[in-house]
C-alpha cells in the first residue's frame, strides 16, 4: 500500500506543479499583451500630437505663402485626406504587419526553448 500511496502522491505533486506552470504562463502572456496594448495607446497619443501640430505648421506655411487662412486650412485637410487614402490603399500590408506582431508576441517560444 505504501508504494501506491507514494505513486499517488507523486502524481498529485506533478499535477499541482503543472497547474502552477500553466497559471504562470497565462499571467506572462496576459502581461505581455496588456503591455503591448498600453504601448500602442501611448504611441497613438504621441502620433496624434505630432499630426495635430504638423497640421498647424502646414497651415501656417500656406498662410505665410500668401494664401488666405481658409484656403490654407482646406489644403491642409486635403493633405490629410491624401494620407488617409494612402493608408486605406496600403491597409492589407499594414494589417498583416500588426497581425504578425501580435501573433509573434503571443506565441513567443524563445524563453520556453531556453528552459528545455
């Protein structure tokens, strides 16, 4: 009976360690995903500020060239529309890039390969 008890105890310990490992891996991948999300939000905030002040600069440059203020703003909007059209035209490449980044972040096996 003692052999069966020791085997049962070893199996229980193995399952307990395996469950703890699953929890740690889940926490690691969740933390990586959240950190990528926060990084993206910070980058979007910075890009928004850059685009906003670039628009002000473009408008002021057109005004300095002698265009009326309203025309300068409409030309600036035209530049932004052109950028939007280019972004929509390149959407497949952009989405593939971001999808690849997310997939590689979620399936990063470099740490697991080093442990084995």
